[in-house]
C-alpha cells in the first residue's frame, strides 16, 4: 500500500464530499440554495479543488467508479484498487461524521420543527443531506426504482467517459493538464443538473 496515494484519495474524497454534501446540508437545513444548479456548482467546485489538491499524490480518482474504470482500462494496476477504494470510503465516511458534527444542532432543530422522528419514513428528508436518497422527498416527479438505477448508471458512465477523454494523452482536443480539473468539475456540475433530480 502506497501511503501517498492512500492519503491523496482520502483527503481528496473528503474535500469533494465536504463541499458537495455540505452544500446539500445547507440547502436542506437553511434553505440557502434555490436550484439544483447551485448544488451542482458546489459539487463541481469541490471536485475541481480536490483534484488540484491531490492529483500529485494519487491521480485524484476520488470515486470508486473512476478507480474501477482505471483498472479495467489498464490505466492503473489492479493491486492498487483495494487501497484506493478503502481511502475513498474512509474519506467519505469521515466527512459524513464532520457534517453531522458541524450541523448536529441544526439537524435536531430541523427534525423538531418538521416533526421528523429518526428511523421513520419521514427521516429520509433529513438523511438526504448525507447522500442521494430515492425517492427524492417533496417532489411530484414519477421515478421508478429501475429508472433511478438507470439514471445513476448513465450519470456514472458520462462522468467516466468525460474523465477519460479529458485526460487521454492522444486526444488532441483535450484541455491542458492545468485546466482538466476545471472541465471535470464542470462535467460533475452538468451531470448533477441532469441526473440528480430523478
């Protein structure tokens, strides 16, 4: 296990999820964002900053789907995958705890104000700040479980496809190495605007 790569994935995932889920927590608890675009931009900036912060350590995959795709495409050795996945999951778990610590009093107040009891079906409204929950509470959209799975798979496919195209050396139209994180962040923003609502 390479300590430098492990730290890169741990810290990068922490930063990415902190900005992303942190913005969702602020939206849920304080009503500070008015559109999915604002949440998408926060996620996109989180991705961009996390890549700039850690790509010299681990190539900044920051997502199990990206790491698995790198192994399948032979851009990364399979023996590195367990370390990458462990670091990514640990970073995401740590930031979940951090968000809970930062917003715990506000979460409790939100639940009391809205009559939410943890563990009941209504508690998904509070829990959505820690990730994606299906169905999206409070919407009138009709999204079946198979459609939600398809949307998530399609969004992941788009993300990996665009990361590969933006970082492939033989792609003469790709941005410079210094700009690739910006375009990857914009990719995440665009995918969130398209896929996150369902």
